[in-house]
């Protein structure tokens, strides 16, 4: 995929056009590569569409006349099945109508389309916040550890080892009650605010060591470079060296890590809410919707399929964009 | 049957889950069809029980306390002094007949002394004759509450043995032997070992119903291994344990006990040659096997169908003569914590605002059960009378969909915030959403509090942790509301989630418990049930139902009203 930029930049006669070279910064080159990557552009388009949908979910649902919390008795029959479902001759996509384009939830008749949009909001909120904190923690610890070395490096290194050694899922499940309560005691509003904060914190705390290790490795090589030595020789303070000299050279791995971490957080959040840790009902989440839908797999297949496919699309597009960002920033590190 | 077996379909479903049980189904048919009956029972063959749990909760006779297990073990390996008649008729199926005893007991001393005579020829699987001493020893094990856990505590509460200051019995069981002399006085044996006498602390007119529980089954003292007895108890019935391997893929196999004779046991039919329980199966797989009915699965049974299977089973006429759809023993309700909601008008408003119709639809509509009007279920018999809870008892007729306007009127401007405790399952989460939405219409804010299903009871029984509304379900231990009203609504009860403690109510309940005139006692229970509804100790939501599909070659596969289970001692393999 990596096109040789230098070749491209030359004119047909092989003469370098001077203003082209002058005008292209590192990020412009990367963006140029990214733009020529069809998969990347399509994924980015889908992604932006999903983000806009999530952002404007309340607007979209109210325009469509839907409410994710409303119990729609009229959309289900006497035993709670969406109308048209559960009969021997039921269609695969039973329960779907113009009014409820994705169908309704059995038992309550709540609209699935609006619930998924709202669920997407929660997922993205958690994933974006957790990724941001992960990146900040990972970068700071990575740089400090790599640049200072010695005892600091050893202490941070062991801390990372300890965190990485924890069985993540087990800890998250076991501590959820206690920690959520603790957050409430600390002043975070009770209920979903505490629970979402808990998830964000847990993801960040267990996520940063991976990035910190990558950053540390990069710092180890960057700190030996001439411009760093020059800066030291000129008497710059440690903070300036770390954040003004070294950090700008780390953006590529950090960007790559962030874009690839985000989808894993979305998926993990779904797993946790599937297992019942996470956001409280009636607030919708992907995991909770999927947990309910597996019960009806054989009679309302679309109820499982639609949320499942949507979640897959979200995770896959984020992953594809992440991959393309990596290709664009670091064309030599080809995919395996 | 107070507690239900956690192994069955979505742990805690019945006792705790209540609302989860028969979440949803499909199709229109809700007609109650009875299981396959008719034909002449024949001996031989093997019945396979497909089980979700990876082991039995308990096999120790003094520790078994869930409906299906009580029925299974009583029908196969544990004989008790009295037992329930095998019948699908609600009245007959809950009447008692003699089993290990020669009759259903003789009462004297105004109901405080009960005498049973043990049948001749009854033996353990070892060949040793069952004597009064064995029954007595079995009963004594209930008192060792540190080792013999989970079982019913009726012997402890009924026998005439002094209590310690902290309310525990002065007798500590046969292992510690503290207070052994007190126990020896409360339960006595005749010199020939044939007659056993129970001395009770209060008149208990229905004590011979308590003796149907395997907690009153004989245990040979020499074979008692304490906690380990749970893995291989000594059989007194027509079968004995040959294999008990726990875990996924594990099995429990019963083979014929050649020391058992039909002459000594006119109660059990013991038709099949063996029983096999296959543990750790996926509920969807179990349903699929029973529905498709391969040769090996035609002699298989299991318990509740999953919601997804209901439309398949109840819409297809080929299952019409097999499927069962009957009342189970349980009333589903939401307990209202009296300590946290002391104001009667507020409690009534919560009940009035609740959309019971949506809750029932969410749980499966007609498959899930009928609307309940109190703790006592109609299939208990004489103790039930309509309480009129929704027909004026709360001041007005309340539609099943709730009456938020009237609720607002009752609240008179108050806007309470309350929390609803429930075991965390997807169906319960939807029920919580319904409660949140319907109470909100009356200005009541409900916060859902999902609790991990396996820990549910541990949490809600802790007064410090229980909130205002608590999801629950309860079934009578025998057809007398003495196992419902005092258990649910008095401080001495074992299931008082409402934390009810009303002096007048407690006194009336205690009086009803010792009333010897059954008709009068029934009226007393009916009044108390009405009072509990009026005071909103609980918001009854459903009288639960239960749907099953036995294999095509199982005979006498009807739902036995005694335990809301299969009639294990009466089933056979069709040839």
C-alpha cells in the first residue's frame, strides 16, 4: 500500500518540484497516504456517520417520533412477542415496521432503533474517555520511565508488570460493587454516573501499561539522538526535553495505539454490560441488548442479528481506521 | 418448597427471580393441557433427567429443600413417615398418605403430641430394618445447623425443646450432643422400636404434612458421615445411588435397591429400572433434544422450558398430548420494606401505580401466570379466598395497567424516591424498566438495583442492604397457609423480606397457627392474607405457571401439585 512519496513528488521528467517539498509536513504526507487508501476513506466515512448519529441521537429519535424508554404495549402481543413473531410461519425479520425500523424489544415493546442509537452514545462516551485517559497516563509514564531510567524506570516497570498480571475481567467483575459505592461516597452522583466513571477508570488503569511500554521503547532510542543531546547541552530542563523535544517524535505510535484501543474498549464495554456489570437499566447499552436477545435467538433472529451486526460494524470500522492510520504514519511497518 | 433450586433455569429464578421465570413465549394457545396419561404402567427401562445445574444443591435428606429435588429424592431413595398422594388433581395431589408409617399419624394432647407407627419390613439399602431410632436420628441432624445447612427448620421450630437466649435451640445436634437429653425427651421411641412420638411446643394440627419433607427421613447413625453424607446418603427407597459425578458432563445414576420390597412400600411404584441425571447441560440444548425427540431422548425429562421454546411447543399440535402448562407452587411478588416505607398511603400508591399488565406480558403473559391478589395462591386449597386487593381494598378498583392518577391522589403531593432490588438477569432488567416507567407516571422515582443472581438472597436478607422494593417469590411448603403467612409477614418467619412487624398481625398469625379447627383456621389465614394485601406488605404480581415437555415415551408425566414437579414415584417408560 505504501506509495513512495518521493517518486510521486517528482515531476514527469524526474525533476523535483521545489514548492511541493516545502509544503508537505510529516502530517501532510501521512494524510496524503491515508487519503489514497480506499478502505481508510470508506471506514472513516462510516465512522463519521456513526459518530454523528450518536451525537444527534436525541434529535434523530425525536424527529422519527421514537423514545428509547417508552413501553410500547401496542407493538407486542399478549405474551410479549413483537407482533408477527413467535409463530411457526414468522418471517426472519419479524416485528419490523416503518415505525420501528429495527423492530422492538420482546416483553416491553421498546423501540430497538432508538435504543441502539442511545447505546452507541454510551459506548462511545466510555470508549473515548477511557482512551483519552489511557493515552495520557501511558504517554506520561512511558516518557518518564524511558528518559529517566534507573530507579524510576524500575519502579514504573514493576508497577506495569503488576497491573498486566491482574486477571482484568475477574477484577472488574469482583470490584464493581465496592468501587462504584466508593465513587458514590466520593461525591460522584449515584447510579449511572458512578458506574460509567468506574468503567472509564478501570479501562484506563488496566490499559495504560501497554502504551507506556511502547512509548518507553521509543523514548529509549529517541533520547540518544543528537537534538536531545543538543538540548541537554544547551541546559534545557527535564520537562522541556521530555515534552517539547521527545514527545513530538512519539505521536505516531501514540496515535496508532489510541485508534486501535478505542474499538477494544467498545467491545469490552459490551462484554461487561452483557455480564451485567455496567450501566443500569433502563439506560440501553449494546451488551445489555445482546444479553437479552440471545434468549430469543431461535424465534426472533433479527433481534440478535441487528445489534450484533451494528456492534461489529462499529468495532471493525474503528479497527480499519486504526490500521490505516498506522499505515499512513509508519509505512515501513507493513501488516503481518 | 419455599426455596427453589438454583440449578434450574437461570439461578434463583423461582425463589428470587420471580419475574424471570417464564419470560415470554409465543403463539396463542394458553390452554392448559395435561401431560400424557392413560395406558398401563409397565416396569423396566431408564428415565433420563436432563439437568442444567452441575450438581444437586444437596442430596443429604436433611438438607434437600427445593421442590423438584424433594419430589425426586422422596420418590426414589428417601422414605418419609407420610407422603403426598400421586395425582394430578389439585386436591388429591396435595393430600397425604402413609409411607414409612402405617397411618398418617395420631394426634393427642390437643395437637401437641404426634405418634407414628413404623411399617414392618422397611429396610435400608444395607438390609438393616428401619427403626424409630433411625427416624429420630435423622430428625436430630436438622439441629446441627453448622453442618446440616440449607434444609427446612420445622423440626427446630416445632419440637418441644428449650431455646437459648439468642433464639437458637438448646440442642446442638447429634455431633456436638449439647442438650441431647432435651431432644431425647422431645422425640421418644417405644421399646420395640416401632413407634415414634413427637412432642411439640405448640399445637401443630398439620404436623403430618411437615413429616413429608425428607428432613424427617431416617438416617442410620452408623453410616452418618456428617457433611460428606451429602455425597452418598443411605437409601431407604426402591433405588440406590450407584454413580454421583459432579460437574459438566457429570452424572447421577440410581439403580434398583434389591433390599426394597413392594410389600413394605405400597406408596412408590418404582416402574423404571434406573434413573440417570445428566448434569451441566445448556437449557437451549435440553429443549432442542426434547423437541426433536431422538430415540434416546424419548425417555428423557427436564423441568422448565425456556421462553424461546414455548411458541414452538405450544403452537405445534404434535406436542398437544405431551406438553404441560400448570400452576407452579409460587406466588411472584414485590416485597415492600415496611421499615423503609412506613407510610401506608405511600405503599398503597406504589402498588396502585404499578403496571402489572406490562410486568406479566414481559414475563410471558398467560404462560407466566395469572394476576395475583395476595401471598396465598389458589392452588393451596381452603386457605385461599380472593382478597379483593385490586377490587376496592385499596379504596378503588385498580386496573391491571395501574392507576397513576389515583396513586398521585394517595401521595397527596409527595414524590418519593425508592430503590428496587432484583437478581440481575436480562428479563428482570426489563421488568425494572417497566417499574421505573409506571411509577414515574405517579411521580415516584424508582432506582433499579441489580444484584448478582447468586448472591441475591444474601444481600436482600441483610436489613442494612435491602431497599424499599424487593423482587421475590414464595411457595407454600404444604397446603396450609401456616407455611406462607407467618413465614412471609412475621419477624419469626424465614422469608420476611417485607420486614413486617405488626403486633396485632403477629398475634393473629400465632393464634391461627395453633388453631385446631381447620375451617376456622382457613378463615383466619384468609383474613390475614387480606390484611397483608391491604397493608401492602407485598405487591403480588403473579400466581406463576410452569411449562414442560417430557419425552414421548414417558408415562404418567403430569405436573404433581404437591411439589409443582414431576411425580417421580409414579412415572414409567412406555413400552
